[in-house]
C-alpha cells in the first residue's frame, strides 16, 4: 500500500482498525514500512485478496475522505519468495504513473485503456515542430493529445524514457516563447522529471502550450515583416490561383493566425485585400492597354469572365466595358 504524503496518517493502529473491520485479525500480518508505505500479508488463502483490497480502499475513503494505492503480488508459499514478491509489487506500482486514477493493481488485470495507438513517434514530433513553427496552436494541441494518448497507457516504456520525450517537446515549445530564458526552461524540466504520474507530465506541457499561445497572440501586432511579405507576393502573383492556405505556407504561419495578423496589421480582410489588388490591376489594364476584357480577366486571376465582370461592377459600380469607354469620371459619378 502506498499513500501520498498528504494522505491518511499511516499509524499502525489506524490501518489495523480498518483491516479488522474487513476480516479477522488472525488472517493477516501488517508491517508499516515508511510513513507512506505499508505491507499486508494475508495468511488465509481462502480470502480473496482483490475483494479484501477493494473493501479496505472503500473503508479508508469513507472515513478519511482520502485514498491510497494498493498492489497485490502473486501468492507466496515460503519466506524466500518475499523478495521476488516485493519486486513484483514495485513493478505493479509503476502502473500508477500511467493510471493515476486507478487505486488497485495486480497481475493479469484488464484495462480498456491499454490499446496502443499506432502512430509513428517521428511523424508526430515533426508535426508538432511544424505546428510551433507555423504558430498553429490548435493543431499543436491536437497532435499533442494524440502523442499523449499513445503513451498514456503504454507501460512498455520506462517513466524516464517518457519524461525524456516530453522534456524534448517542452524545449521546442520554450524555444518559441519570447522572453523565456534557459532558467525558466530548466525549472519546468525539473518539475517534469519530478512528476509522480503521467497526468502531471502532460499538465506541465499543456501549461507551456498555453503560454506559447499567449505569446503568439501578444506578438500579433508585430507581424509586420510577414504581412509585408504576403502583400509583396500578392502584388507579384495577383494573376495566379491564390488562397489563404498557400499564403500562410509562404510565411510559416497557420491560415487562421495569418488572417488574424493581416487584419490587425492592415485593417483589411486578406481575401478582400487580394480582390482589391486584382481590381486595381484590372482598372489599370483597362485604362492603359487595348487588351480584350476576357484576357484582362484571366490576367487578373479570374478564369471566368462573367464572374470577373460581376466582381468589377460590384467593386467599382460600373462594368469593365463602360469603364473603358468613360474612365474614372464614370466611377466617380457612380
């Protein structure tokens, strides 16, 4: 049995009292190892150890409004087997790291959560690095949840290996948070390695993702360089097929994040800006060249000339043909 430091007082008289309520006092031996650990040896082989343990857990929970964790070893037939049994108990208790809400562990127990999610580690880690680089926090959270799910019930890996993986992810996150130095990172990594269950590990990383999101939002007003790069690209490629997704890839931002930064930086929706550049170019070509309207439509990124004419009329209040005939004065009148 293991109690947390803030758990029930493990004085022998308390547990002995509880166990007497569960079974006859002649049926067990009790040993208090440390303030947080105790050993119970059931002498009566007709007592079901799982039923006994569950009753004891319930008794402690009801009276002290707290809980402990119990692991049950295989049957011991002689004193020489005690060392092996202790090793088995310690190995069973390792499951507490992966299942912090489970209070009883024993060999052969079934768990509906132990199905391994077959996702390649390298792929997920690369995806999370890309999410950080693209400032796509929602995608980072989604990939982190899948990464966590893979190891949440995967007891084939040691605690140290799992903490190593999550510590590396923590470093990638902190590298992208401005103003956070090595001292803050080391403090978080130290907390992670001191964690006693898997939930604490994931909580530390989740909190760091929240810090990253706040940092990205705080820097939304400082995206001038990326916005200018997007504006230059649109000016040079206004005739090409264009989308927010394509533009976001150029400046390593998530589409939603680029849209937000662009709006704050320019006061204009990104799609609206693309349309304004195309309309201005179409107006220029109508004024300064004798190109056919269908060719101007294609040159300005509108393969469908009817849609182009409709868009031009909606933007300027006049059709392309009438504008060519009347010029800016007609636009001003309209």
